[in-house]
C-alpha cells in the first residue's frame, strides 16, 4: 500500500547510508535528509522508504513538493497523495482526521522552498497522528522539535555510478580510462547528479575529451550545471531556460508552444540528461529546473515566458470549455487537466499576482470551470474563483461567469447558505446585459440555494425558468442537462416522483443524442432517486451503479458518494440490510475524508439517510449493524477498492461462509487475542499497532470467516 514510484535507473551504492537512515528512522518520528542539490537525497529517501515499507501496516506514501509554489497548497498536495478528495477549505483538518489512527510513513520530497509551511504541517500531523513517521528531504533542516537530521554526503561509489551511466549511453569504461574517470569524479565532488550529467556527454565525447573540457573551464566553472550550460548550444540553452517555466512536467505540444521547441534541439537536451522522459511526459529535475529559472530571470525574459506558458494553457482550457458538450470532449478535457494541475496553478498564480495580468487570470479560472466543478476540485476552484473575483471587481461577462461558478463551488463544498449574494449579482448583470445564458446559470445556483436549504417550492420555478432560457438558445449546454437533474430532485421530494422520472428520462435522451457523459451521471442519479421513490428498486440500483462508474471517470467524488448514499436506501428497501449497512459505512467514510458536508447539507437527503440507518440498525441489531458498517468504512479507506465493491456483482467483503481466503499470520494473532476477550484497544497495545489497524484486522477476519460478531471469532478460535 502506498505511492512510491518505480526506479527508472539502477541504484548504486549507499549501503551504509541505507543502514544508517533505517536506524535513525526506527527511533525518530521525523527524519530529514539534508544536503546540497543533486547529492542524492531523493534517491536515498525513496530507497529507504521501500526497504522499510513492510514495517508500516498502512503503507508508505510519497508527496512530491517540488510542484508546490504556494505554501497554501501544501496541505492539499499532501492530502492528494493519500487520495483524499478536494471537497472543503480545511485540507489540514481533513488530513489530520484521516491520519489520526494510522500507522504509516509519509515521505515529503523537496521541502526547502516550503520550509516554514512544512515544519508547521509536520508538527501538526505528528501531534495528531501518533502512529505516523515522516521522512523528509531538504537542503536544510526543517526546525521541528524532535527532528533527526541525516546529512547526505557525496557518493563513495561515485566511479561505479559514472561507469553505470556511461554504459547506459553506449560507452564502455576500460582500465585505460579509470584514472581519468577518478579525476572527473573528483572534480565533480562526488555529486551524483553532476556525474549523471557528465556521463551523458559520453554520447559525443571520449573520456579524455570530457576531462579536457572540464580542465579548460575557468576557476569555479567546474560546477556541473554551469559546465553543462556552457557545453550546450545557444539553441539548447534558450530551450532549457524556457522549459524551466513548466512545473511538474509537460508534453511535446506545450514545449513547442511555449519554447518554439525544435525536436532536434529538444532531443539534444534529452541526450544530455537535462530533460528526462517519464511516463510519456517530459520533465526537468528540480535542481536543473531551478538553474534554468535563474538563467531566465538573469536575461530579463522570465515574465515574457510565463505569459507564453499561461497563454498556452488558456488556449487549451478555453477550447475544452467551448467543446465540453461534444462527444468524447469531456474525457479529453479531464485527461488534459489532471496531469497539468501544477502548471495550471503556476499560470493562475502568475496571472493573479502580476499587475496587468489579472483580467487574463479571471479568463483562465473561468475557462477551467469544468476542472473545478465537475472533475473533483471544487474547494481549490472556489479558492481561485474568489481570488480572481477580488482582483477583478468591475462588472464584466467573465466576472458574472465567475460569480455563478463560485456559488456552484460553494454548494458543492457544503456552503450553500452563503451563495445567494453571488447568484444575485450574476443575475443582475445578466438581466442588465440581456445575457440569457449567464441568467440561466445564475438561476441554477439560486435554485440550488433554496433546494439545499430546504425550500423546494422556491427552487422549482427558478430551475424551470433556467431550462426555458437555455432551450430557447438552441445551443447544446451541459448545464441545461444538469438542470433536468436539478429539477427532478425537488419534484421527487415534493411527492411528484413520476414527473421527476420523466424529466430525468428526457435529459438522458438529450445526453444520448449529444454524447454528453458528465451530466449523464447526474441524470442517472436523478432517475434512480425517482425510481427509488416509486419502489422500482432493481431499475434504481442499475442506474446508480452506472452513475458511480461515470462519476469515478471524472474524479467526481461528490457525484460518486451521493449515488452510493441512495444505493444504501435501495438495498435497505430490498431487505438486503447487511449490504445496506456496509454501503452506509462506505458513504460515511467518503463523506468524512472528502471533507464536504454530508448530503451537501440537503435536509431531504439527511432525513432519508437517518431513516435508512435507523431501519437497517433495527433489522440487523446493533452489533451486526456495527460490524457491517465498519466493514464498509474499512473498505473506503481505499477509495478505488470501495468503488469496486460498489459497482461489482456484490459486496467485496460480505458473504456467507469463507470468502476471503486464509487468515494471514497477523490476522491469526488478532483472532487469538479476540478469543481471549481483548478489545481492539487492548489488541493494539499488545501488538504495538494503531487502534484503527487492529479494527481493520478484525473486520478482515470477520469477512474471511463469514462471521458478523466477535463472539463467533472467539468460538472459532476455541474449536480449533
């Protein structure tokens, strides 16, 4: 369990250092690997983490911080490493709640530019979560109380590394070259990155030529990045500096757009290991990127290149926004934005913090509305929208768009009661300027305000008017389709389920005609809600499972969990109470770790949820209900595993008889202790594990043995 990346090149040496770091990590809860850029902190940290992974029941998790430019994004980035969804404006609270009873290792790579923010966050996490340890890499200590610092020294096996990397570019080092190799490595101070960059030149230079080039450099110019820069052609230097504007990697099209990249020049940088190809994308190591940025600033062109960088992503975002309702465009848009998230942040930060660029920043944040609202980033989207609105106070079409989008994001993050001023201002601008599309969007969020705050009668006419306005334009609109879903839901709660069903079906027909996928998920949910109300349970279940699959495609955690919630009600109505309890546990855990207000604050859904939970608990009895609920919650610790359980043929961990295979050695231990009458807390203390881990083991034992109570485990242990 965890997120450690695969190693792309062989790991050379560091045997003693690995032993040392493992020893320090066994006694210290925060270990920071320090040293200059390129000395090998990241490789040593990741290899250590891989070696100790089995000692952490809840896994080893990596958060790469080089892509984080704003300290305010730190907690959100670390949360994302654990798969926590961006659903509220308290990522620190969500993260501490998630980690509080886990036993895991968190690796934070490249902390130096966020030193104070990292120190503050780490201190909070270590206090809140006694079962976690942190392994950080930084050019300097973080200054956290209890921090153990391990200084990473130059690589002792540096000539071995040189020979390995030389072989990778087709150069065999023989005995006659050894003295020169030793001298090259001495001049490079044993720094692994320096040696890797130098060895890459053996594609075109002999070992003798490489050493001779280094000897002709002026004093102080043997620093490898300076040296590599000098050996690059002018075109390669220009490209290197311009590519440093990218954060977290880039594709070929982006390189061509921002840097006018010539393929031959780009290939030259790849051959020299300045640019790396990883997983179909291109990137610069952070040390190399920072050097390029320094060169970019030195020649005075940094802002001009950042404008090119921002405009590249603006063009793409506006194209995908414009084509959102076109068949397959939504999947393409999602595939574009997710890997470019760090670059989008950088473009927005530049635009909204640079005088004269604020209006373009507003354009960009508006163009990315589908990324914020539909693809799982509502809280961050709300942050950027609010910031853009603050920077652009004058009335405009873009501001009106941002207003309704910000209101939408607030609804999604549990702040529906605060959205009315945004909707009212957007509505006023739209009426003053005769813009029916913006007016319809404003009415959508105003209707959402009334629906989520419990007044269905006031939301219906607003939704109905918005539908009429968008239908009159004759243009395809994803929002028009979502309005069919939005209106169908209050119809259901007002006792007009047949009308809601018909409205959802009409919306689905429009989806079929256009190939629209995102709104289809919402409409399937609305149709299933109506079918549940009409007691058409089999049809409702099928629709909800399909809705979950579609929502997951877009990383739409809120759409996913809402559908799971109603599926609970369906299974309860069908008399499948164990399955309903497990689904309630899954939904509860996703709501909790996602951070959003359960049921988005909808009073109608909250009441239905409470009724379902009470009925299921009564049907199963308190103990069986608790076990099934906890089984679901344990599943949802891994979001993808939970969704697989929801959309599969049946529950992943509920069955009659042994369905989960033999008990592991640790589960055998836990079962024996359950048989002795120990509580989860006592088991955790005996085995030196977290209470949550003990609970998880008990849930897995119940699953594998087909039991529902601890007493059944005790009887099974006694009979063996």
